[in-house]
């Protein structure tokens, strides 16, 4: 049936219902989180009978913007910011290049206007509500429609909804939004607070509800964006579902009761709510309810639930819950979200067992990293970019990511991805390292709305297992009121049963940030003296050479200490590059002469320290139950603690994370004094496993000194000392510094874990030069590289000159007599001859002069 059939026969109830469903769903998709994102184009040109929710988008390129006091109006794209629009118009240099950040600060000191026209139809005017809905205004905004002031905004994290009905007319209308510079407001607020309470709070971060990192952090420079940074649209409706919260109760008999709490405005007395739960397109159960006093609860039972599990523990099935507000045969509005059926508990540290997460009653060791905003300009972070990161996390065996409190509340897509991939999230409210004006009623009222909106938006995501009030805030007067009563109170009210902690890294909580290595300059050995639920620890390194090329010129690359190289490093000490080199020298000796090789050596050092820590904490389970690496990603190209640099090139530690976070690992603590090497096998598997532990002991030339194997049985979720090698004889003959231990775990004929262990720091291994041979097969974008070496090639690496591509593995230890197979996927196809030119292969021998045999 064509649309014209329908238009000529509008009384057909069936047809009307179908069309209404399309319209309602598109509207709901735009309006609410977690919705299926149906294209609102589906509605274009269709008849939308009165009463039905309709959303018309105001995003896109129909905007202009200008600086206050200037006449030049430039095209703008929404969502975006003053920075993205100025860049697009060629009015700013690349802010990430060299020292350009200084040259772009002026933008935030000005006031800016964004303008466009929008269309209002007769039909929209007939509906009771006509609203301008803004999902994100950054930050101090004043809004006019047709010259009428319709409202103000002062919180980047809130959704703003303005009644425009009295101010619009049929046809074209104008919308104008002013974004004001922050400083005058901050000054005013802080002076008034001081006058009233005698407390001097001058940090703008505490006054303005805006992503704290935008004022700069110890890994980025300030960039205070202004603009419409999320969806914006006109909504017209008589009735609207404003929120759906799905609470789950897991019963002892295994069934799950879902309580679907719906809030709606304008629901007609004769309307009903139809709730449908489906899995993989198949309806599992349905229920009917009625909105009374603005809300409704519909209880449903799923008798044979398919449970949601974290990555590595099982599947992550997502049930779709659809709520339709129906009147007669019409769907006035609908909302749809996905839920994963699981219980999530977090237990406090007790009797030698660290704080830990339990999913469906099973303890989980949390493996992953801390997420920061993926750009200084948030609207540049597309869903594809988020997918790249989250997919990488899952592929590298992460099951946990902490959404650090100094950024912004992430887009729905990030939560959706983590639901799909089984990545547990620590959701942190956006408060970091500051003191806040808890006595100020206006500030607190504003915060209350933010909390309610953000919790409602995110609460159905099964991936969120920890809610945390802040990042590392020291106690101040009113701390417990703010983070305990107010924020904790809102979480408990809106997400009953959820785990909430006042802060991450807060003294006394089980959730620990371990910074004695790096900020405390302690050696990596310190990690072995520490245990718990560790949600931050890190070591800095430089980004990949090709990434450094993007922000430097040739002269800047003459030294890692050049002014531009220093400009991008932001550690609070003011000499972060010195600390990077301090650790690199401590473990790998002097740096090479070559700039690019020096960058790479710092990555080896970072990965060595992180691996050292993770292996210890996993071995130490359950005295330790989380290892979240600071930090997963970067927001601009710079030397930082990141595992993946801003240009999305994996550092050494990212490659290695797949191994040290693998379900089974084999590790060891070679003991110089006793000349033994206890070999530990750690398993996160849900089932007991039986297999073989093999070991090979060689000298540095790769000559076999010893080999052996034994059968092992590893109970589910345990760490055990599977065997201890006595190397007294070998150590006495050759010295401990000349021994390499190569353990392997084989289960069902498959190698599931491998490692290379040695007694001293890497620096003390004096290695012979390995001859690494390789063959390349393949064409276009896919190549298969086979590597062998005549001598142990430690930290064997492959790199490309200019081409971009992803290696299946890198920075591995190549044992003579074993083949290593690496798969390379290029972004752009290359001929076999070109790939031979592009590819270079080396090992730590080439990078660390102090590790070469005399
Ligand atoms: C922790 C984090 C961040 C910081 C990092 C490195 O304190 O919470 O605030 O960037 O350490 O110093």
C-alpha cells in the first residue's frame, strides 16, 4: 500500500495505526534515551493526526553563528561548538598543533550567538504542548524565539525544555541562542558566596556545571567550548512518555519480575499503556497499565530469563522493553529501551578479600581501564569512534571501564555499546578534585535536576554496576551531605538496590587509586606490596611517532625535551617528561639516539610496569579484585598515561593488555635469593580447567637449559602456584641475569597463556643481537607475517612507516625455534612490494643500548 492510498483513505484504522506507530517511534527515538534510533525522516510528508507526539529536528547545517559585536555571520553545524564551527570556517589554526592551544583561548572569552529559522505547521499549533527541547547547551545560554526571551540555561549536563507555544506562529520562526563567557559569572557567584558564608571558592570548575577537564587537567590544556552540544528539536504533543525505568527482581526460583515504571504527561483518562518485552524480535511477555497521577507501574514476569554476563563470563542478551501510550487504536507516544537481566552487587573488603563486584552471584575480577573524554571538542566523538574504543576494550579482554568524574556524562551510544559487549561500568558523577558550594541553594537546585535527569537517562543500562559520587575529592564541610545524602539519595531513590559509593579513590573506601608509582616515584616493585580494588594506577609514555608528527615540526622532534614536546605534557609536577625518562632509564637504561625509538622505548617501559602490576593483582586474587589502568584514551595528542593515543594508535600496553587480561594467565616471581621461579596460573574462567603447564628455560642466546611439564587442574576463578622451578644449578653456572623462563599453559591442545620471565630488571639482561627472519603473504589490506628468530628477540615489534594498520599482536617475546604469526589489516590496500618497504621489524635490542651484549 502506498502513502497516497493511505492519504486518500485516512479513516482506515489499521493504516492510521501503522503510520502513527512510525511517527510516534521516531519522536520517541529523538526524545528519549535508549530508544531505537528510527529516522525521523520516516515521518516527512506523512499525515500526523492530532494528539500524536511529533519531534522535528533542529540539528544540522541550517545555523549561523557570530561573535557578539561582530557583523560577520558564519555557517554553523549543530551539534557543535564555537571551536568546531570556527575551525570549519577556517578561522582558527589546528589547536592541537604545536603551541596553538594558546592561540585559541580567546574564543572562550567572547560571547557568541547561534541562530536559525524553524518551521511551525498548523498541526503543531493544534497540540497542547509545543516545546523547544535541548539535550545539551554548553553552558551559560540565553534563548529567544521570535525576539522573545524564553529562558536561560546554566548547566551543560542538563536537558532544557522551553515552552514556545505563546511565542510562535505558523510558518517560519526565528531561534537565537546566546552563549556567554564564563568568567564574569564565576566572579559574581564566588564573591556573593564569600560574602554570605565567608568561604572563598574561586575555582570556576566548582561554580559552573561544565565538564571539569575543559579547564585543563594533568593530561590536557584548557579548551572551554560553547554551543549546542547535543540534540535540539521542537516537540509538539498532547501526551508524552517522559521516562521509563525498568527495575528487576530476581526470584529464588530463577524467574525475573520486571517492574516497568513509566512517567507521562498529558495521558488521556481513557488511554492505556501497553508494555511489550521481546528478545531477538520474539515477544516474551506483555502487560497493560494505566497512567494515574502521571505515572504507572506494570509488573511482568520472565520465567526463563537469559541472563546478562560481563565479557568473558557468558553472553550479553538484551531484552527490549517497549512502552506504548495508546488511545483507542492510536499510539500517542512510545518509548523503547533495552535491559540486561542480571543482579549486580558490590561487596566491601572483608577478611582478606578485596572489595569486589558480583554479577548474578558470581564474583568478578574487574579488568580494564579509566575512560576520559575522547576529545577536547566532545561533538567530534562520533558513535563510530566510541565503537572503536569499546570494541577494542572487549577484544583485549576488558570487562570493566570506569567513566572518570572529570569529564562529561557520556552519550547514550557508549552505554549501549557496553551493554552489548558486556563491559561493566563505573559511572561517576561529574565532580573531580574540587570543593563545591553546598550552601548555595541555587547551585544545589540546579544540581538536583541534573542528577535526576542523568540517572533516569542511564539507569536501565545493565552495564552500570557501580555509581560513584566523585573522583578523589578530599573531605570538605558538606562533603557527606553532597555526595552521601544528595547524590547517593538520588541514586537510591531512582535505582533501588544499586551500589553507590561517595567517591572513587576516597580514603577509607575499598576503591583505591594507587599512585605511589608515578606520582610517588616508587619503583614498580611497590605494586607487589599493594592490593585491593584498584581503579587507577598508571605510567606515562609518549604517543606513537606518527601521532607525534601530527603536532610537531621537524625542529620540535630534535629532542623529546623541546619546548613543543614539553608543552603537550601536562603532569602536575611540571616535569613529566623527566618522570617518563626516570622510569625508562630505571628499567631499560639509556635512551637510543633516535627520537622515534626513544618514544617507543618509553612505551615498552609503561607496558612493563603496568603488566607487572596487573599480573601481581590477578595472581593475588581475591586480595585484589580490580585492575583498571589509568587511562584508556586521550583527548588530544600528548604524552600521557593513555593506552591508546589520540590518533587511535595502540601503545605497547594496549597490545599487551589482551594477554595480561586474558581469562587464563601464567605468571611468575623469579626469586633471586632462592634462585627459584614459582609459576602461577590464574583463571577467571567459570569452570574448572585441566591442562598442562610447560616450561622451557634458556640462556640469553636461546640455548635450552631445562624443560619440563606437568598436568595442572585450575579450579574456576582461582590463582594457584602451579609449580616452582628450582634454578639453583643454572643460576650458579650462568648467573641469574642470563636466564630466561618461557612458561606455557595448554588446555585442550590449545595454547591459552604464555609468558617470558627473568630475574633482574630488563636493563640487566645483556642480550645478543637476534636475527629476526620473516615472510609476508597476502595482498591488498590483509597480510600474514611469519616471524622466527635465531636468538631470543624480546619485545619484538613490527612497525609501519607511513601506512596505517592494525597488527594482531605486537611487542611480544620471540623464542628461537618458535614461529610467531601476525596478521596485519591495513586501512588502505598496499601492494606486496610496498608493504615490504613500509614494514620494519626490531626488538628491544634495537631500542635500548644498555641491553646489548658487549
Ligand atoms: C588521578 C585521576 C586524574 C588524573 C590522574 C593522573 O588522580 O583521577 O585526576 O589525571 O590521576 O594524575
